[in-house]
């Protein structure tokens, strides 16, 4: 905590904070944006951190029901200032990083995900399988720019350049922790939401104000290939594995990337995923999933 002046803080200072610096006010803006895009949202709830087992709060969890397709966002909001924006350093995405996963969940009494033996009991039946989407069908193609480091950059009162990743790291890591519960739900949608089968996607997202997200690109030899530029969306490789015990079996899902977006970028990303029927079909490729699971 910085050293504070002894002067009392009153209405003018509090109003300035709310108008220009409050994460909560920005959070409400993002919430209203998601609701306007047709996403029912949970706002400001709590959950148990899967690693520390301590209670934590999430900003927003957004879910869009597209029939037998469910899209979920674990959203954290950071009201970055104009004088302390976020810079994400990117390199070409490697072949092994070029993927995302989609959960195919079922009600085991109606659809079998494996060949059953006569002695099998319901608790032994898997409720979900995840399918890894790669190549041209993935949201994250090989060779495209992917974030590997991020820092907020500013200038001190003496004019020196300063940078730190601590504040924004706390926020984006919280989005990944919040996504733990959403991957659990994704793996049980076929049982608890549709009653037969369901395809589900989960994306952890950090939202910052418009004009506060910058990227710079490097080649594989760490040579900078462009000047820093403003953007509305940048993917960041995380490769985080989630596992959920379920009866005598378990459900698992890997989140390959985190999304850094502005408010404008959030709207564009949602539109890319589910803006019309064609985009919904591309985001939830049922033929690819059934073929991968030998269920076609």
C-alpha cells in the first residue's frame, strides 16, 4: 500500500475515484454490455479457490444457452488508467499450442460414451469427454500471435519508465480460478441442463477499458517485428488442466488460452462465437466432436 497524505478524503476525492478509477463502476459497464449481448450473468458471487481452498470472489460469470450448446465466460474486470495501460508481448503460436477444447457431456442413462459391459453400474459411466479442436477449426491457429508476457507500463513523476505485472496478474489468475467451476458445469450439462447431450465451451476473460490494451510482436528469435499497437483482443497461452471427480470416474478439461479484451473486443469476440447460426455451428462443430468420439 502506498504511503498516504494525512489530508482527509471527502466527497470530491470519492467522486473522482468513482468516475475515473473504480473497478466496480467499470464492472457494471461490462455486466450491462454482456446482458445486452444476451448473456444471463451472475455478478459478484463467491467460490472456493481450487488450489488454496480459500473463499474468493468473482466479478462476472456469463452463460449463453444456445439449445444443446452452452457458452460460458469467466470474466474479470480491470479499470486500467490511460497512463498505465496493459502491454502484451506476443510470439508466433507453436503447433502444440494451437488448440482449444470443447466438452461433450451426456446423461449416461440415455447416451453411452463407451462400450458397456454387463456388470457396469451407473456410477462407473462417464458423463463427459472433451475433444481437442486443432488446425484450421481451432480459434487459435498455429503461427498466429499469442501472448506470453504482459505488463502495465507507465512513467514515474521523474519521467522514468516503470512496469509491473502484479495487479493485472491477480485479476487474470482469478479469471482462471473462476473458470474451474464453469468447466465442472460444462462437463455436466448433458445431465443437468439438456437431459441427454450437450456441447459446451468455457473462456476465461480479462476485460479492460477501450484504448488501454496494447500488443507487440516478436519472432521466434526474440526480434521485435513491429511497433507496439493498440488492439481490442489478444489471446494469452495458459494451458491449464481442470479435473473434477465424479462418482467412480472423473471429468477433465483443458483451457488453452485466456482472452485479454477491451469492451469493444468483448462484443466482437461474442459475435464471432455466436453472432448468427453459422457462427454457432462453427463454434460447436458437432460432426467433428462425434467423429472424434466414434459416435457419428
